[in-house]
C-alpha cells in the first residue's frame, strides 16, 4: 500500500512578510493579559514566604556542610 502526498505549497511554514511584528505585539498583549489574571501575594505573605524559603535554604546548607565535613574527615582517616 502506498500513500501519495501532495507537495507543500511554496513558503509553507514561513511567516508572511510583515507578520512577525504583529505576532510579537500579539504575544506581548497576551502576556500582559495573563499577568493581569495573576493573584499577587500581599506584602505579609511575601515576607512569610521569604522567611520560610530562607530558613529552609540555611537548613539544607547546614546539612550539606556537616555531611561534607564528615566525609572529608572519614577520607583523611581512611587514606591518611
């Protein structure tokens, strides 16, 4: 069984002349419209989230630092 395909018209897949500027403008308008739909956090929520994230990051840094020191100490004990 063979299928016949019709050739694509010339210029298929290419933007028409002058449309790229209008496409960018439409994209920008859509981005602005979506940003208007966003429910932005209040200053209190933002500061709470900041403190939570900062605390978590400091906690993870402490764990990684302790593990690094422990493995480094073990390597010096093993390989002298």
